């Protein structure tokens, strides 16, 4: 296909050129009705392009096939059979994939336990029974790695009637699974593999990055273009290949969840990013990889700051690593990642991708350059000097891998929607959780509805909240009380 085409962007140009006007939503009338105080901040440009997708940008019957053509170009660009655009983020995309593969299936779905909270939301919404695949675990660093092919095989042997498998790769830390081997394990049983590759939109466009899920044999993969690409927030694409998942069923499942008022700006940015990557992606990503090497080297010179790389790879660790995710361990300073993130924001006006009790993550982009890299190096150098005067953070009671693996005793949907009550933390152990509890970011739930709480996880969350852990999900974010099944 002619990858220089951008059907959605070109239609916006035509919309403006013809001075179209709609007696339709949106009511701001391309900014004419917007408050001048809003325009002073946002400008008028976003409003000019905020038009209806159908009966606006395209006609009422969508006869121009603008979205369909843009999706065909995306699929062609990355070698997938089909691509679907989402303006509701990968949170929608992965739920659609789960419903298409396992909706109504009695055997449930194999799901990696290091999955994002959106996947747990999909379990609650769909009523699908999760058959958990344990991730690999680094006890020394209190860090999970994507599951190995052997762990996926063991899960299939325990649950041969599952409808398919779902894993996350890359993780939010940039660590990657051996997707090709895992796909082989699934395909031996004629079962599909879904890969939540939200952090991997850039992977198809450079050979020195980890292998893209479609190239490794996955059946469905979900990518967030706003994370590692150049799309607006909420811009996501899910790709399909092979014959193990019905494309019409996948499309209909997405339609169940999708807004009927998609944002054309999000669609158009996806369209333009695809063209940019096809035409210039290799050179842009080459420069990013070179810059990542420079940044990692300079940051490694800062005393007591460990830039993690080789430590994350190995037979019992991760299969591959996206080095543009720069993960830094600050524990040698006796301070926490939460403190580092807060200090960098307050004193250097820099935000980092995530923070936990001992790490911070700088997510790079091909839009970064030496100036932005040096800004981070300078900020981290200043942080290291300031960290000598930080108060020692409250201790977090870190559970062992065995203690983290809570028993799943009820369907997530039943626990979430059934009768519930709040109990004090000291009476929560032994009760069945009725809410997901997710340290965020990276957004991997420590507790899923339907799991039986234990003392170790309760103490971990309670002490974590005291130490600065962000917990957006629970009814009581202080973790002094837990919502449990009545």
C-alpha cells in the first residue's frame, strides 16, 4: 500500500478547505462557542479539528471509509492481518481481546498475574475466570519478570480447557517475555495468545528493539501509541493475525465497549504517526537508542545510582529488554523512589514514568535529544547530593513471592458486585477482597477481587501507603480499612 497516504489527516484538511459546518455535536462549533479563557490556554486549533467522525469528517454512511482505510494502512505498515483503532486507550483494546477470546467460555483464560489493572477490569466486566500464570520473581529486588514459556506450559497443563492465554510484554519496566516460544506453546494446543504490548508500539519499526509480538507469532497484540509513539493520550491500536480469533467477533466486542463519539484528533494522530514511522521510524529510533546508551552511561557515573540492564536479563529473569526504558535503583542511598520522584518534580520540574520503594523509571521517546537527556543527568546529580539530607523513609514490609500469590476463591465479577463490607486492616486477613488494590504506576494489582487476603499483603499495602505508595483503587487509600465480601 502507499504508506504516504493519511486518509484521516487529509480529510481534516478537506473539511477545513470546504468550510464545512455542522448542526450537530460538538456544541462548541469548532471553537466559536468556547470560553475565551479556555482558548487562551488551549488555542483554537484543537477545536477546529474536533468534529464528528461520521456525519462530519466522513458522511452519514461513512462512505469515504476513512477509518477503515487508515486501519488497513496501519496493518500493512506492521505486517498484521487487521488493525483496529481505539480512542479509549489500550484499556479498551485489551478488554475487547479478552471478550473475543474467552467471553462465555467455561474454561476461563490463562492470565499472567503481573497484568495491568485494565485486564482485571476486563475480568470483572466479562465474568471470565482467570487462570493465573505466575510471573518470574526476583526476591532480592522485589521485582517481577514476565512468565517463562515453561510457566505458560505448566498453566496449560493445569487448565487445558482455557480459551487462550494473555501475557504482558514489555512490562512497564521494559522487560520482555520470550513471546515466540510462548506462542508456540499456545499454538501446540490450537489456542490463541493475546499480548498486552501497550509499551511496545515502537517495536515493529527497528530491529535493535525487542521482537514485536506479531513477528513472534502472537494472535492479538495491543499497543498504546501514546506511550512509546507520538499519539494523543488514549490512542491505541490492536492488531490481529491468523485464524484462531474471528475478526468479526473481535470487532463486535470492541464495539460493545467503544464510545459512539470517538475523538477524531486521536484517530488522526494515529494515522500520522504510522506514516512517520514508515518513512522515518528507523532513523528516529536509531537516534533514540544511541541517546539511551549515552544516558545510561552518564547516569551510571552518579554514586549509589544503579542503572539496571544486565541484572534484568537471564533464564530466570527476562528474555529481552527495551533499553529506552531507563530503570534506576536508588536503594543504595537509603532513600526511596517515591522520595526521588517527589524531589525531582518539586526542585527540577521533571516527572518520571514511575516510582516504587526503591526505583524510578525514565521513559525515553524518539522526541528526546541530548538537551533533554542532559537535563535528566543534571537533575539526578542534584538529587544525589540532596538525598544525603532526606529523612529515612518508613519501612515497607515486603512479602515473599509465596506470600504475594493470594488464593483465588471467587470470580472477580462475583466478589466485586456482590454484598461487601469494610473491615479494619487488622481483621482483613482471611477475608475475600471485593476490590482491586493497585500500586500505581505501574498499575499491577497486588490484590484482585475474589482473592483471599493474608497478613503479609495487608501489611505490605498498609506500610506502603504510609511510605508514599499511590493506591487509586481502594475505598480507603490509606489501607487502614479493606473492602471485603460480606
